[in-house]
């Protein structure tokens, strides 16, 4: 079964480039030391510089604030800034520095005189205390205060969890109290959530000891909730209330859908989401404004930050840099075919992040394991393996070009990367249709290490675009699945289980066949099989099941087994965190 992971995170912590910020040690300090030494502006100052009137600002301390949705009315007649999406190749389990690049590119654009706003997701606490760590960036390319960013922030994830579990309680109460809605306990889809990686809760029984109907259910991690996907895709309080009511929790005994509206729970859920719908304003290490809002995963949900944040950012900045989770086959495909449809904001350019180490892995070298040193063969120059692995990069470039979006490749440079390797990646990227491919050194140099990338992005974004989604919504469910499978993943064919065929018929009869698709598959391969690296071909994509997130506004086919509750490793990252006597957080990345 594919393990659900956070789709945002900082790159491997090591000295990564040929010069250094810290002359005494010869190494860049840890992320938390850099963040805690930052000179932050009061968030009121960041907002003022961005053009946000103080009447729209709801402070959460001195360095973060919620922004009222009323701001949107003041912004509606302003021109839109350039909209840039950052995606990546198929990553190693370590991640390739996509968030680092997103933040660094924003700072680099500001360095060259472009008023820029960043828009990224809030991380789940599961990975923060588990394997991957946080998602505030890394090195000298971070959002601060990073401790707040990676921990509770302004409580949005908790609001999602409470609203989700309230609906779960309403379901069991309705069944317990004479079951007037005729809910079939064997066909309740709505599980409970908690924002901790806890494998022991994946499958449970409820109703024991006579406390209700005994039935099988389980827990997902909170960010996998449909309510999180709704938060990311909604556009207003009125819209979120409507979407919450559309959530399908299961079926009746006679095969009819049961919704949150049927349970009369949607209003209470909307009350709990009243403040979570407002994006949080923060800043980078170089005081670039950053909207942080929503946190859906990219291998089962659509993996993008909120539409509301983008609606604000694109009216406030000349450039907006946002991020899609995992590779261009996962978050970016969903960004283009789900998020952009819902928002009406079309991208002007895309950045595909690559690392030489990951491309060598796709070329057949080494096995990358979180928590262990890189295999030595990935740190030595090997042009044949790199060239072979670049087939993966080329496919991701092609995926963006399929949507008529100009592409720039950012090579996130590490210490051992040679000039010959960087030049080979550039040559092969341009051969695949990229506008350019440039090295990025934002982890070690901040915005100054991203100016070359920024110049390339500006040039690409100035080109006329004819963005077009991959598929039409009125196509059949099967045609949409098969188009994504063959065009984006490179599959030869698609197979459907009996339950998937049944669900296709059911959702078509219920009137949901016109919804876009949110494919749930591993992020570690272009295919459904994480062991198939590089650019696999000739495979058949298996559709195990199809589920409906009608409130979010999509169907999601499951390509193989997908876990929606991670587990902690033998040595969780949380074992390293602590407080000193003054309350200062220690050990956080």
C-alpha cells in the first residue's frame, strides 16, 4: 500500500553549495537557528506594504494575521498579477526542495524589482512529528516564524478536524436514534480524523458495549478530510456553506446518497469554519508577504493552497508564486484541471523543480531512504545515468506543455553537482520544450540565489498563453480517467475493478459524471507502482475504486492501494523537539 505523505517539505539538511553563510563552521546553520535569528517586520507593516488596509487585518500576535474576506470586494477591479505554479519531477522520498524553490523564487523576483506574493499550504502535524518534517522551506529560503508555521499556526487544521468529527458524531447519533434517514451502517463512508500519524487508528470498531451500532470504520489524517479540500477550493462563506451541505457520508438501505444537509449538520460545520476560511498572512526571511492557507495532500486530494488566498494575492502583487504538491503528474495536473477551473485564474508559467540526485536515481542509481545518508553513487558525477534519468524530467515538462503552459526548470543545486551535470540537464530540458533550465541556490543564498531563476520565469511569463484544461467536464468518467492515464502518466491502458465499474454507473446515475477527477496514486512514480522509476511505459493503470467528494467538487479514482493515515517511524522526528527554560523551541528541523 502506498504511504500517504505530506507533499511539502524542506530538502535534505546538508551543506549544499560551494560557498557558505557561516564562515566559522563552514556550514549553513540549521533551519530553526536561521529562522530564530531572522529580522521580521511586524505583520501590520507587511500588510501595509502590500496595500491591505488595517480594517481587514485580524492579528494573531505580531507576526501573523488572518485577512478578512471583505478585502476581496476592494480588490475586484484591480488587474491580476502574473500567476506562477511551482511543481517538480517525480521526487525521492526526501523531496527535492519544491517549497524552498517556491519561497526562494518569490524572494528572487522581489530582488529584481517585481512586487511578489507567495501562496503556499499549511503543513499537517503528522509529518512534522513523523518522518518528513515541516514545510516552511529551508536554509535561507523560509517562511517565518517557522515554529508557528509548522505547528498550530492560527488553528485552521483543528477547525477542519472538529467540523469533520462533528459530522461523524451526527451520523452515529442519527443511526442510534431510530435511524430516521434509513442510513445503511455498512455503507457509511465518513470516517473520523486526527492530525497525528497513528497507524493503530486506521481500522477500528465503533459502538462497542451497547453504545450504538457496532460497525467497522477508522481514522484518516485531518488534512485528508474532504473538508480540507473544500477549504482549499471554496470562494466565500456562502459557497463553503453550500459545499459542506453537499458532502455525501454514505448510502441508505435502498442505495440513495445521504448528505450532511440531510443530517442537518452542515450549518454547524460552517460555523466552525467561519474563521478558518480566512487566509493567514506571514512573511519570508526577506520579508516577502506570504499567504498560508489550507493543506490538502496531493496524492489523494488536489494538493494546492486555497483559491481565496490566490484571489487576494493576484490582485495585490505583480507576481504570485504558488506551489502544487509532488510532481506535475500529481499536484500540478490537479492544479490545472481542478483548481484553475474553480478559480478562473489561469497560470502564466510553471516551474518544474529537479535535482541531479533524483534524476540519477531515475537513471537507475542508488536507493534513497529517509534518515539515512545518500548512496555514494548519487553524489558522484555520472552523466550517462543522469541522461537516462532526465526522461522523467522531460515527461513532466511535456505534461505542463500539454496544458499550453510555458515551463522553466529550476535545478535545485547541491554541493556535489558539477557544472557538466547542470549543463546536461539544461540541454535535455530545453530539448523537451522548456523555455530554460537554470540552477537555483536559494537554500544557501536566499533571494540572491534565485535571481537567475526569477529572470527566466519573468521571460517565460511574458509569453502569450493559451492555457487549456486536459479534458472536458462533459466527457464520461472513463474517458477522463483514460485521458489522464495515457496523456499524463504514460499508461498504455486502464483496468477497472468490479467495484470501480459499479461506482462509475452509480455516480453517473446520481448526476456526478460531469465533475473533474482527482486521481489518487503514489507520488513516487509516474505510474501507480512506486517501484517504476524514470519514465515507465506499457503499463496498465488499475482503478481499484472511485469515491465522490461532491462538496469539494470532484470524483477521486483510487489507482491501487492508498493509505489515508500515515504511521510514525521507529524514531519519530518529534523525539528531537523540546523547550528550553525560557520557552524557546529546540530541535525543530
